[in-house]
C-alpha cells in the first residue's frame, strides 16, 4: 500500500470487504447463535485487507476509517441476521414480525450477538492498528527521522 493512495478508495474497499465478510457472520449467527461471534473478527480483518487492496492511503485517518466502517458492517450484518432469522422461521420480513421478534425472548440472544460481534470485529482491526502505528507522525517528526 502506497503512502500516496486515496482515503476515499480505501474507504470504499473497506466497506466492500467489511460487508462481504459480514455475510458468513450473519448466516452462522442465524443458525448457531452465540458461537458466531468469533466470526465477526473476519469483518474487521476483511475491511483492513480490502482497504489495502483498494490502495487506501496510509495516514493517521486510515485506522479510524477502518474502525468506523467495521462498525457499520457489524450493524448491517446484524440487520441481515434478523432477516435470516425471520425467513428461517417462515415469517415475512414485515414490521409486525420485527416487532414480535423485538419483544420475544430471542432478542436477548440478538443483543448478545451484536455486542460480542462489535467486540470481536474491533479485535479483527488490531492488525490495522499495528500496521498504521507509525503513520501518525507529523511532517517535522518524519523529517527528523530521515535526517
């Protein structure tokens, strides 16, 4: 990944990577419940790798872009999982069924998966944090390090 990349292209790549990696998480979550939270690590790692593949700029904002997009992908994945749970139970995805689901005992499981998903997805961004560790130097610090 080059230093002169683009934050916008990197963010687009991270969004694509994060959303793609949220699909297995939501499907497993709908069928296996809490075991799926470990798969959420893939979301953060996928967002990071896609950021690199799309030539995202290395800079102080890069790791924050990846973290925010990872959180967005977890929210989207959770919404997908609710839809899969409704479809698995032969229920249409309409507001009446969603209201029932939100008041039903399975809501505790959904909330637990969501919280654990956020934690595990953020753990998946740790490689990005270490990769961008030295990128927060000011131009004066970089010049001093070179000279």
